[in-house]
């Protein structure tokens, strides 16, 4: 791991876009959704920050955060178990007559006293709905060189389908940018424009003192959203720099995209794009290597440790501890931790949450446009 401090601290918002995948966040938050066989969504941004030399990272949680705390622990796997800095998890503030925060302004306002006592000059803000291997050093260097007040990371891509069904009433907003000479000229909120857009990755860099000043004023005025209420109306006065990210991204915007982004990792080019630039760390689970029993078959699969395969698996992502019984056929599936497919079962286009059992002889088939989801702990 990189141990050099970059004079920046990280703030992660783990609950952003929870409402887009309600099935997956009934008992967890976006940050702790399992992804890519043995990881959680938070692992990618957290590892990217650590690999960029950021060793002071705060996570401001809102609800359903027990699974995240269990996953992160003291932060030891990310080399963040430290006396000074390291990993800080801030539970939702619950003062009398104060509701749990809705947007970044309210969230950051709840830790202003903490920010005042930090030594780092810059702050990086990020959500966790994108799995990405991100070089924050490069973005920070470009931010400093530009002399900007704020830098925004974006990627040229079509607006994800899940974003088009977003419910403003639930406080979910996405942003596209109009850019001229690497400077943001306009921020569009929930734009329906077709084709390739400059879609914000919700990753921001700015001076710590600037963030505190802006949030203090905005919170006093009752503002909620950093992008909508602070940046968008003041683009003529503020220098907002646009940083284009051209690497691989896996953006979760609905259940279909969750399924698709997992399945894309069966392509070696996509797998290398997400994992090769720098290591991705996660919680260690001391499992045995996966066992393939005589008579089993596996084709084009990503299989984590601790699995036992007796049947047939094809085009699948299997998380830790999955068991596929004798004579079972599993095709085009994403099976989370400790799922059991019993003898003779036949499943296709299936997403199972943790500890699901598909009984012997049962047939369960979705389609490529509508994969079936089975909730945590269910027996089918």
C-alpha cells in the first residue's frame, strides 16, 4: 500500500442512490452491496483513496449501516487502523427536532467540528454507487494546477437507464455537465437528453476551508444539495474544473445494471480495467479454495473462495461459500455469499442474496432483460 499522505482527506457518502436498488438495501446500504465475487461497493473507492496515499477517510452513514460497520471493522484490511486519521465512521446525528440528513450539505454540516480540527488542505467527496479504480493523485494534481475552487470527475457515457426512472421525491438527483475548455459552464439536473453526455461521477475535490465555508452558509439558508444548491447557481463566480475519467467504471443504477455490471466482469478486458491499475482490498474471510468435484463443469465463470461445485455452472459470478449440488444447472446467474443450489435444481438469470437456498429439483428462470431476485435467507 502507499503510505504517503497527499494532504487530502476523504469523505464517503455510503447511502447515496439507495432507492434505486430497494431490494438490495432492505438490510444494508449502497456501500455494502456485494459486488464482483468477494467485494463490496465501498471497497473500490476506499482502496483507490488508500492507494493514492489518503489515510484519513470519513464515512457519513444515514441508515442500515450495521453491515457496513461489520465489513469495515477497524479498517485494518485497508491499512486504516491508526491512532491519528485512519477510518472514521459517523453515525447519523439524532438531535431533538433534527431529521437525518438528506443531502451532502446536511451531512457535511454534521461533521464541521471534526473538519475544523483536521490538518489536510484538500477534501475529496465521493459516493459509492460506482465500482472504479480511481487515481485520486492525478485528479488532485490537475485540480491544483488549474487553480479551481472545485474539481468534478465525469465520464462520457449515455445516461444509465436506472437514472431515467429516478424519483425526485426521494431526493435522488444525477448531474450532467456542459464543459468548455475543461471548465464547467452548466450543471444539468436529471437531464433526459439522449446519447453520450458528460455524466458526473459524484467525485469532487476542493479546499477544506472552502468546503466548510460553503456548507456553513448553505446550511444556514436551509440548503440540502451541494451540487444543486451551491455549485449550479454560482458557476459564473466559481471556477469549477472538469476532470475526465477514461478508465473502466461499473455504475449501479438499478437491479438490471447490478446484474449486467457483474456479468461484464466475465470479460477479461473489463476485469483488468477494474482490478489491474492498483489493488482492491476487502475484508478477509479465511475460506478453503474452491473445490470442483468429479463430474462438475465450469465455463466462463468468476468463482470466489470457499465454493463447492458438483453440478454445471456457465456464465456466472459466484460469491464466497456458494454450493452447487450434483446434477444442478446454473447459467447466467449472480449468486451471493453462501447460496446453496441443491441437487438437480435448474436456475438461469437469477440473482440471489446471501444465504439463499434453491431446493433440489426446482426450476427457476428469469430472462436477460428481467433477472429474478431472491431475497436474503429465503428458501425457494
